[in-house]
C-alpha cells in the first residue's frame, strides 16, 4: 500500500482546501485495467458538483505521481450509504449503525455477523446482534461495511419474528 499512501498524502491537502475529506483510496486491477478509486466525504455528505470539482482538482495531482506509472482510470465518488469500513476511524464514525462484518474466528474459519456496532477503539470493535455481543480485533476483520436500514431502527430486544407473529395474532 505504499503507492496508495503516497497518492493519499498528495491529494489530501487538495481535498482539504475544498472542504472535503479523503475517506478511502483503493488501487485495483493491474496492467491496462487499473482503477484508482478515491472516496471523498464531508459533514452533510457530498453532491455531484463536489465530486466533479474534486475530480478536476485531484486528477492532475494524481497524474503527476511517479509511483503511479502506466494507464489507469480515476474514479471519484462518495462512500455512499453502505460505506466500506477499513480503518479504525471509519468504525469510530459508524458506532451505533447497522453493520455487516466478515472476519476469521480464533480457529481461522470465516464468519459473517450483522448487527449494531456498539463500540470501536484502537484495537477492534464490539458488535451486538440479537443473540450475542462479539468483540472482534481489527486484524481478524476481512471485510466490513455499514448496512442501510429503511425506516426507524427496531427497538432493542424485539426480533422481527416476534413482531410478525404478534401482527398475525391481532389480524385474526
């Protein structure tokens, strides 16, 4: 990731001058199909005009990077509603949100949990599900993202099944 770190260091000040924050950066692919994805954000979110302006300002900075040789496609966008969680700061911002986490358990088996992110610190996260509370270290997490939930958050302690069966009883 040194290539990404160098690019991030070059574009962060440009974005900061625009009132934007570099949320994440990813260099994917190889050869002629490489894509540099730059996710930008700010309080209140970003609109298409901000994305367009960010692209225009960082494009020449990225192209000037010696670490990024050869053809590539620059994609600039917002992290979106279901945003990737890769850094401790990402998890810290998502405390209280619904998340999906893929991780390796102590035996090395891949697990997937969906729940509320209860806490995040320098070492890992605490995830609450209907059945359990799980502490997961960052080095065990292979993939994580926020999950958009339509409507109000369900009340603690009430499962969807209980609500459905209750509705059936009332309907009879």
